[in-house]
C-alpha cells in the first residue's frame, strides 16, 4: 500500500476554543490512538488534501515534532455547513499487526452482460477490510467477466488472500442492469417468436 509523509506539531491544549484557534491558523486538530497511547497534534490543512480528496487509501507516516508515528485514517469530521475539516482521527498501525481500513475497488474484465446491452454499475467504491499492514493492497481487483445481465456481485462472493472483509456480505459491489434499449430488444425478440 502507498504511504504518505505528513509533518505535525504536538498540542497540549484542548477544547473548542483551542480547536477554533488552530483552524483559524490554517491547521487541523488531529489525534492518533491505538496501542494504549493517544497523541494530539495539529497538521497543515494543505498537507492533508492528498489523503482526503482522493479515492485511494494510504498508510500515513506522521512526523510529530520529530517523533515518527505510522497510522491509517479512521475518521474525518467536517463542518456541517462550510465543509471545512474540523478534526481527523488516525489509528496507529503497527507492523505485523492487523489493521482495518477502506480499500478502493477496481473492476477488471469485460462483462458478458454489458456485451448483451446492459449497463455496468459500481455500487461500492471501497470495501472495509482487515489485514496485516504489510499485506494491504493498493486496490481490490474484482473480475467481472462472468457477470451476466441483471446479475450482481456481492461482498459475500469475494475472497482476497490475507484479508478479512468487514463490509456486510449482503452488500452489492457491482451489477449489470438492463437498459431500456436492451429491454426493448428483448421484448422485440420475444414478440417475433
């Protein structure tokens, strides 16, 4: 999995007043937790854009005043009106231990259903998985070659080596839906028989 480096400054003061003061300075309050220790820090809003406004998932190396921490993004809190980032939570990732993270889905192959006139829909862009930090892939490739018209691929149908899928098994990932043109052609074919 790809990694990104971020510089941060440790903070000792907390509360809404301090958080607003940090935000006015162009910084974002953040915390990294896990393994019994929580560290509060602030990061430059410009530095987090590459990890937030992207479909990719990253392992993040955070340099907090010289102390190195490795983590994955767990939660982002946005302002309800301004869409401004208010707080970010990271979960500490330790080599050799399992971590849960959202990984993007990539559909590969050419579906039978699409060749028959259907429309391919990607319904779940990321899947929540658990795995050892070193074994996490950049993306989850799903072969759709055998996906027929009117059929779906569910999380329960998928298996990835070294990963446990945490997204519910009944969640549809991709489907080939019948288009109006395909329905009309099917009705015309049925009428001529």
